[in-house]
């Protein structure tokens, strides 16, 4: 709350250089998934630095929530763009991602070169049950907000059955859920009018650089010509990049196929990274065979330990795929991995920048709270079922290490495999720690890794 005369005077507008150093620092400390990252930005930008008011902060966040892609990274891009135009948005969005990319490239290399060493293997073994707990808790957290009536519960259950039993592709589930929401809103609007988004807490932390009544800057005013220009530039960048890959390497080559696949994945990330991971698994593991199911789980475990958006696990997928496919030859495995990770990251995040630069001016012109539309409400409900299926997939592979493929008969054959009760116990303790004691994700991962290391050394 504002409690001094100084709070009634807006801080000095930060320079682009000052903003650069803040966004760089954020890229290295943004642990905790989207909720933790948004909380960090709120504390820094709204409460402490007062670069933006809470109302304008939440107004931007509501828009980012309805977009496909990582909402925290998009929020950083939006605020950077609002303060310092296109360069500000590019700097904020890129620096939110780049530290995580460099860290994951290093961890991926260590994993592939030294993953069988007892210490590294022990750490990964301890982290995996934590990942199961984290994904289960994500399903609970999203479900508690999204499933407000029995119809939404039914959509969630149907999406779970569709992906686990019938193995339907994730995009089909998203599109079908959107269709249900659209049709349902016309015949039963109250069913899908469950609210959504983040509402203001009506607190004030003092005058901000971009305050509630600050006029929209010229670059953020809605102009149809500007929207068309951004869309054209975004499409041109994408087309030129993918065509160059196709010319250099061929359309069916690994790099080009990665670019095409992760472009589609980027447009499917409604509900966050947990929701799109089953789609990534279906493509990267089952269709393209860039990595194994076990490696996919290990990648998620590594992704949980690094800053930045969880969707950055795609960098791990790309690195392992480039390495295992030996794209640049057996003598250039590291370079193959780095190139693949960079390509995957570029095509995953390009749409996010286009959405922000193209839609930001329109959102600024509305200056009102956004709501989830009925199709997005239905998609969110379906996402809960998809995330639960992801938790089941991880649980089966972590609790029963001998399982190689998640088959339709896996549950009925549960007792046919040796169950790792140590992992089951750790996952159960982890879920309770997250749910009951609000333990942070990074602390949970660190504790589990330390426990497993201790057990390794004792034996």
C-alpha cells in the first residue's frame, strides 16, 4: 500500500539500459514455473520498482493468459514493449529465455556424456518422483480453478480418456473442446461463463511509471496497418527461416522437421507447458524417435531445475535429437545438439513475439478486464485431463522402470511389473509437500536429489 509522499510521485522512467539489466537478471532467477515467475515480476515491477501499476499489469496478464504459449514470457515481452517499444519487447522476451537455453544446453551435454555415472544417475533418479508430484499438483491446481461445474468435469474426463485410451492427437482434443465450448455457449451460456483471468486486488503501491491513468503511448495505439505489418513480418521471418533450412538440409531432414513440428507445438500450448508435453511426446518420441520416453522424463526433470519457462524442455528435446541423429556427423555431436536446441527454441517462441506485438495495441485500446471465452473455458477443462494423463505417463515410467511404452493395457498390467516403492513414496511425500506445505518446486527438486545422493553414497 502507498504510505508516504514519495509513493505519490512516479519513479523516473527507466532507460532501455536499466531495463536490459533487469530482464537479464530475471532470466537467471525466474524459477517456480509461470506462477512463480509472474509473482517475481509483480513484486519487482509493481510493488518495488513501480514501473507499471497493478491494474495495467493484470490487464496485460489477462491477455497473455488467453494466448497459446508461455504466459510469463509473453507478459515480460508485453511490459518491455509497452515501456520501450519493439526493442524493449525483444530484449525482455529474449532475455527471459536465453539464460535457460544456455543452461539447458550445458545440462543436456552433461546428461548425454555423463548420465550413466553414479552421481548424475542418482540425482536424476531422485528428481523423477518429484516431477511426478509436480505434474499431479499442476493438474490439481489448474483443475481447482477451471472445473467449476459437472459439464466441465465431463470435458476433462473425456479428454483424459481420448488421449490415454484412444491415443488421439493433442491438437484434435484442443479443437474438439473449443467446438464444444462454442456450441455450448449458445445453448447453455452459464455453463461456460465461469470467469477466468486475474482480477485486480484493488491495492495501490503508489504512482507508477505506467499508471492506471497514464495515456497509451503512440507506439501502443491500435492501427490496423501496424497489425498487418507485424503479421507480415512475422510470417516472412518464419517462412525465410524454414525455407532456408529446407534448402540447406532438405524438407525431410531433422532440423527442418524440428522447425515445422515445434511451430505447431507453439500454437498448441494452451494451458501451459504441461498441456503441450503430451503432444511433444507423441511427436518427438513416438513419431520422429528423436529421443526415448526415459530421456523425455529426464528432460522434464532437468527443465524443472532451471530458470525460465518450463516449455524450454523443447531445447533439451532438440539437443538430444540433434545429438542422437548425428545431424552434422559423428564427429560433431555437440554442434548438432546446439544447432538443434537453438532451432527448436527459435521456432517455439517466434509466435509469442508476433502475438504480443500484433495484439498489444488492441489490448491497450480496450483498457478493460479480459475474460476467457467459452471455447477457451472448454479448452482449459480439457487441458486438465491431458495433464492428468501426462502425470499417469510419468508415474508409470518412474514407478515401473521396466515399462517402455505406455500401452492401452498398462493399468491392467500394473502388478506384472516390479514397482519401485521408494519412488512411489517420494512422489507421495512430494505431492503433500507441494499441496499442504506450499514447498517451492526448486526446493522440492533439490531435497529429492540430495536424498537420492545420500542413499547412493550409503550403498
